[in-house]
C-alpha cells in the first residue's frame, strides 16, 4: 500500500482509514503547530523512527483511557494520600519534555523526541495547546508527563519519573482533574502494561475516531492550566 508523502506547505492529511497495517498514515512534512494540531484533530500523531522520514501514525487498535474509569491501585492511592509529591500543571513544560527525552527506556537505545519534535511541542505549549503535569519533591522536579489537549480529549505523549511513583501520581492526579473537566478520554496511543493497570483498553480505530469527533465538539481549554488545575485540586 503506498504511503502519502506530505508536502512542506500543505498541512492536510489523508484519512486514517488509508493507513498501512502498521498504522502509518503519511510520511514527511514538518512539525509546525498547524500540522500538529491538524494531525491530532484527525486521530494522527508523529512518531519518528531512525533512518526514515518523519512518520505519522493512526494505529488500529488505539489504546484509550476514560478518566471516569481510571483504576488507582491501593499502593498508589496510599502514595497519593501521603501527599509526598506536589503536583502542578504548566510550571515546567520544557524541563518535563527534556527529561522525557533523556529518560532511559527498556529496550531503547535513544529517544523518539527529536530536537525538531521537541521544539514543535514547545511551540504548541506556548500557543496553549500542549501541557505538562509536574511532580515536585520540595523544589525538585522528580517526574511528570506532557501531552496535547483539544476539545474534551487529552493526547498523552510521554512521561518520566526520577523518584518512586512520581509519574504515576502525576498521571492519576491529571486523570482526576480531567474527569472534573468532563474530558472524554486520554489517548494513550499504543498498549503499555503500565497504562493497562490504570484501566486503558484497546479501541478499534472507528470507535476512537467517533469518540474523537464528539470530543472535538467541546471547547478547547487553551492557555495555561496552572491556575485552573490548582483550583481543581482544591475542590
């Protein structure tokens, strides 16, 4: 099956139904804010693979977590109740994405967060579409995650932890806030045992795209999440 080659100026994508069996929708192009937003709005995300042009994916099935159905295990709930970590939003986006890029991953020699992609997400953050959730131990950043928000959908990209359970506490806290905000789902993209334990499950691509279409009918919470996230935690 031929793969669509993106032009430099055209930010449009072919439909996800045109993806290869591996989920590749298109190759090439840049990571301008316009292209990234259009990709996520169409159920597509970038995933660089060394030795290839930039690849854009829409896998089938899609790994998805509904905030209202999040499972928080007993040990993690105890860790959250201890309040050892202070959880914030959008206070250290560049630090979080850089830490995610440098975090060691089992079975991986490098990172998929290239300089180009990193700068693209930083620009999205500056425009109010990309957000970070941070875990602090005192004044030290010890974990977090980042992703993209459109409508009532949050597209998780990467997380890291430099202290026990830090990223898990950050993620569980985010899910609680997203439930308050009536978010429909967190897009986890592809299966991981870690997110399966939170309750994420495989959705067929048509189900995911239908849910995404409905989620995009809601207004996007664009801009800094620092203050509204803090207020949500105080409830």
